[in-house]
């Protein structure tokens, strides 16, 4: 698996995941389908940030990783 995410992209994804988690923890995003979907997105954002690969980027033709 070739990395296709740059550091700025990773930071933005982690920040979005943290915001979603805090909103859920504070009760602003209450239980229900929306909360589950947002928590899944947050988990995917954290996972893809840790791995450095987004499976949608090749489909969309994107690559934010700087070339070496």
C-alpha cells in the first residue's frame, strides 16, 4: 500500500475526528443514526491518518503526499 496522504491532510483528519468525539462526549451529538455515522467517520479518519493511505484518493485521482 503506497502512502497517498500528506501531513497537512493527516492533521486535518485527526482534528475533525477530535471535534466529532468532543461533540459526542458533550452530548451535542446525541444518540441515534447521525451519531453512529459521525463516530464511524471519525474512526475512519483516525485510521487513515495513522496508516497514511486513503482508499478513495486513487479513485478520485488525488494524492496529497509530497513526492520524494
